[in-house]
């Protein structure tokens, strides 16, 4: 072997590494493609090729002179003394099996798209005393000393392991993940100076299983400077591991070792050889592809180490799915409130494959939780008397559990009375026969769930007395490839579910997050299915997409290995006909569901363009995706890291001048709408009247009507931007007792106009005079793009100037972080209250769907960027405001050129416009025929062009429709084309615009 001064001389370090390689059986390298990192003079690559006959060994080193010497050594060993090739048993020479290339770690293999079976490496792991030197370009002309340092030291690599001198190995491992085959192995020398736990964690947290092949002690090279390690110990609690001479058993820290060396002593350290293999290679590769695509900063938080394989088998596939989802979906996908279509397909697929029940996605409604599903169902039917399993009453409103008004006459007032019932079916059936409730909500005892008998009896008795049945099977549904017997699902495999019954399942049984919940209900009655879906849209907005993705991954894993439709579906008996005497929807629910505008599902063929949704479909910034992913890859997140209270306090202080002190209660919800609906119930509990200004978000108004709240409309005018005028507010407050005033601001939803600081001060003064409770909804604020002349709010000053003798006066601040932090599709609502009696009332409605800890972690990070005025994040918000401003201007121009009178806007994501030129015009297209007005123009636009807007029935403003413009750029352009095409269909090319004919 030839050697020169600029190359690391083989010694204990590399000899131990070769000993470790020798621990493998012969088959481990035979016929494999191998790369050796830091090959130096090439001796290990050559020895490996000679002993194990791999198909190819690539010896790689960043030192160009090392590569030249390695080639020389290869020829010296491949040829005999006469210069003739030496052939092995397979008729090949070392020249056929070995190649050497200059390469920064695996760059040669990555650039040439070489897939590897094995990666081995004996590379540096001591920090260079002069890291700046490593930034030099490596050239043939570099000094011998510098080139030698490449073999002996490593520079900072940008990994958390840098602090232990392991950064270069960390980079090698991550580069190796991208080029190694799924069954591949990596073998690395690891000096034990950082401690064995630190060395092993480098591999474990990146998703590897590890095997320690060999360990020994070697003397620390006298010329190696460990002062950098001493400095690390000085600034952290970490202690490195050295030994005094070779015989010492007790480790000493770097500082002690350094002092001992300086005094003439010799020190050693442990040296181990680790073999590692990816636990779930395909999924881990997807995760690292995502991280290297602009998310390297998240890699420091990555933790794929698991003590329990079942946890790894669940979490790693989800992280891979989440990585793919965040990569592919640059903007928020449009999903129906009933639940993500993919998730409902997976639930239906699971039921069909494992339980032989032929469900479709249109039989499955997704809820944030089991508690929300039960309360929504009870509000839909509003029974005078409901019997509910005692195990399922914990999250029901306390008023329902204490009411004794069980006479039928009370049902007209939508008073719900709940009686707790035992789970044992014979006792429950006896109670149903005696009390004859309109609704029964129950689970089943384990011993009764094994067969269908108890379920059949429940169906029969509820049918006989005219009760609706909601059966909870949460405890009996197993997400496994061998689910145990379940009598309810056995029944459904042979018979259609009767129209008076629905099945409920809350999913909480996962291996990773005990508090991550999503629920679904199954109904085969289209009317009930549709109504349950609409309760989600009205009362919740939608279910957390992340939660659906998580459980969707579990269903996907169970379905992925199965061959579909192997067995013919057995014929099911039709459902029994149910008498008309069964309780229907409550009067308030019925009138709301008939008059409200709900989500219009699209298909690949129809391609509905939604300008009717309160959602942003603008591109999701990478900082948001990074925070989402980091919240899931982290383990052992502390409570302080998910505590968003102080961050929200700073946000509302900076944005609205609102002081949320320690006496204020801050409550979090999955959505702002879910929080608002609990406030409506508080208003009803106080027998109050809820005052909405004309031109309020239609979902809020319809939600109040759905639960039969007493409401009053405050007139507003288009010429004043649909803002409440103080005198008009005073007139309205004169007429009611216990008033609750709803104000959307600073940005009004849906009009997009702004309340100034003076405006809100005047309104609060009027409210204080009449002792009104004020709900200020800031959920559509934060994206004001034309705020010139509109002063920023200072609510603290406004409230300090208000003098009120009425103790009932209080201000509740309702907020949503989605728009504020540009997190399209990821919602986080908050509510700030200071009135203790109101807080107590609010908590008496306990079924609120709350954000998971991962979302709290995500939003805390994003709030930190906003509150600290991070330049990059601030630029993103400015960019989104500019995009919305341009969209608004383009929409106004398009509308006005096509016969609409646009009201304009100054912020938010929507505006109002009047279809002036279309009123009274006739239109006949497929699916629509009639004279146009501001109500049916929504249907006419949808049927003729595929564009969906909100009509005046939704806005509440006579003649004005709503257009939401925070669309993906392609969708927005299509929407403008639809508006133009509709004009051509109705008015023709020569029609006058900006006025009626």
C-alpha cells in the first residue's frame, strides 16, 4: 500500500472498523453495490472487494490526492508482479469490482443516480479547531496540512449532532437514506467520546434499527485537539466520555481528559462499529425527501425512535403520508364539511373489506368527536325526552340533564330533557317501553355486543315506541387486520340499517396520541345523512383535517395489502318500513335547513368553483408546513411548548389593543364557529336576544336560527359599508332586554369593509349604556389591504373611556388564527372572556371540539414568528395582502363589466355585489329555468357555469350576493371566465352592462 502525508494513515480507528465489517457473514456484501465513505488510500475498499466479492465498490473521499493514491493502490493489488490481472473465482479482477471517485460524502452516487445496497464509512467526528478552513475549496494545490485535516476533522454541518462532533456522520446518514435500497445496510465507525447513548440516537431518531457489531478502546491521537469539546461542555450540561489510558473503566469528561493530556497523560475512548437498517425504508425515504426540499431546519426535531414497534408501525406511515400531502398540496384542498372524501372512502372501504357492509362515502358523516355527534343529533331532533346511556352524558349540556319537563307539550319549545339510562339492554328496553322517548342514545356492554340479538331487540323496541336510535360502537370497533366479532356490524352485513337508526363510532384507539379524536356516524337514510352533514357545517364548520388524515392513514394501512372485491357481496335484506309517527327534525332545524345555503359537492366532471366559502385557498407558506410537520415528528413535547395563551395575549394586544389579563379566560376551539355557537347557547341560557347587523356571515345567522335562538336584525346601508350606525344600534337596543350584540371587525365578514377605532368606540359606548353583552368577532381580520385612513383599534382605551352602570355589559373577543397566520385550511379559534358568570355558563356546554396539542404547538410557533415580527414571515403576510388586493380589484373590474354593481372591499377575502343587470332576465339551461333574482342567481350560475357564490339568502342583504376571492390562481382565473360566460348567456354580447336594459 502506498501512502503520502496528506492522507490519513491507517491505524486503530480504521483497523477497528475493518474488524467490525468482518463480523458480518460473507453473504452481506456478496454481489452487492457498496460505497465506502472516506476511503483514504483505499485499503478497506480493496480488502472488502477481495474478501466478499461485491458487484461494485465505490471508494469515495473529498481529498483529491487520496483518490489518486487509492487508484494506484488498486492497480498494485489488482495486478501481479508481471503486471497481469489477478482473476478471482468468478473470473473478475479488482479493477472490475472497485472504482474510486472524489466526492463530498455521497454526492457522486446522488449525481449519477447510483442505488446502493451497502454504505460503509470511517469518517471524521472531531470538530475542526478552525472551522472556517473547511469552507475553502478543495483543490489539488491545497497544502498537505489542509488536506490531512480533511481526514482528521469535520466542520459544522448544520445538524444538531454538530455539538458532539457527529455532524458529518449525520449528514452521511441522511444522504445515504436517499440512495440506499430499501433492504440496504449502513455500517459506521463511531467514536464513543459523545457517549454511547448519543451515538446510538443519531441513527435511532432517523428511523434505523441498530446493531453494535464491535467495540474496543483506542488511544486518543496525541495531535487531536479536543478543546472544542471542552468548550461544548462549558456551555452545556453534556459530558463527553474519555478514559485514562486503556485500562481505565470509569469515563471522564473532556475537560478532565484535556487537563490529563496536558500533564503528559494518555487518554483513550471507546470505538464502536454500528450496523443499521431502516425500520420502514419506503416511508422514511418519503420523510427525508420532504425534509431536504426546503425543510432542513425541521430535521433537528425529527424523532423516529420508538421502544414499541406498534407505535412505529403507526406513526412512521402517517409522517410519510403527511410529508407527501404537504408537498403535493400547495394550497388548501376544498373538502366538504361532512368530512374529507378520501377519509369517508377509507371508512366505507374498511367496512366493506373487513365487515362485508357495502357502504358508500354518502353513508358516512365525520364529526370532531363522539360528544359533538351526540349533541348535534339531539339538537337536530330536539326531543322532548331523550334516553342517553349514562356513560355518554358527560359532555351534554347540564340544562338537559337537570330539566324535568318531559311532557310532550314542552317539545314545541324545543326543550330537551335527557334521562340517564343503564347500558344493560334488558333494563334499557324496559325504560324505553315505559318512558317512550323520542330519541335513544346508547352503547352496548361487551358481552352483548358479540351477537346481534341485543341490537335487534333495540331496533325493534325503538321502532315500536317511535324512537330514533343512535347506537355507539366506539368500544367495539377494532382498527386491526383481525378485528374481533361485532354483532352490530354482523347485522349490517346482512340487513340494511333502518331509517330510524344510525351508528356512531368515536375513534380514539391509536398507539400514539391518546387525545386525538375523530368520530363518524353511519346512516343509510339519505335525509338523515344530509341533515347530520349540515349540522357540521352550521355548528362546527368542519372537522380537523389533520385528525382525519391520521386515522385515514390507519385505515389505508389496513386496506393497502388486501385484494379488493375477492368475495361477491352477499344480498342484504331491505330495511323495514318505519311509520310516519317517528319524530322528525325540530321546527327551527327544519326551517333553517330548508332556507340555508350549504356546501355544494363537486365532482371531477363538474369541477365546482367555490366562491361561496369562508376559507382561503391561497398557497400555504413553507413556514406553516414546516411547523405542522415538526409538531408531529417531535416526541415528548412539553406543556409549555403547546401553551399559546401568552402568544394570543400578545397578538390581540398588538392587533386590537385588547388587554387579556390574568383574570381573563381564554378558551380554544377547533373552529371559531364552534366557539360562536357555544356563545349563542349562553345567550339563550340568559334568555337574551342576539342582535346581528344586516350583512352578517350567513353561517352565524343560520346557526343561531338552528338552535332556535331569539334574534333581531340591525339595519345597515350599502353607502356606509354595511357598518352599524350608533343611532340605529341605540334604536334596536331600546326594543329588547338582555341584548347580545354581534360585531364583526375590524374587517366585516362578508362585506370586507372596516370599522375604525372611532367607529368601535362609539358602538361600545352605546352598548354600555344599554348593558349589552358584546361579541367582537375578529376571525376575518388581519388581512386588511386598503386600511388607509382607518386607525388601528385600541380596545383597552375604548373600554376605559366607557362608563356603564349596567353590570351585564361585557365584551367577548372571538378570534381565528387561520387568516391572521396565513394557515389556509388549518383552523384554530379562540375566545377571550372576563365575566366570570358568563365563563361558568359557557362551561356548562362541555362538548366543545378543541384543537389537538400538535395544532397548539404549530400555532405557538407561528404566533412566535408573527409576534416577533420575523422578517420572512412578515413578508409572507404582506405578499398575501397584496395578492388579495389584486384579486379584489380584478373581481370588481370583471363584475362591473358584466352587469354587477360591486360594493368593493378593504380587507378580508370576500365582497358583496348586486346582479343589477340580471334581475328579471329569463334563463333556460340544463337544470335551471326561470326569471333571475338575487336568490336563484346562485343556482343559475352554478348550473350554467359551475361557479358557486352565496346569494342574498345567505348574506341577508336584499339583492346582494357574496363572492369569496381567496382562491388558487388557476381557480380564480376560471371564476372570472365563468362570470363573463354567464353574462354572455344571459345578456348576450351586445347587452348593456352596469345597469338593467
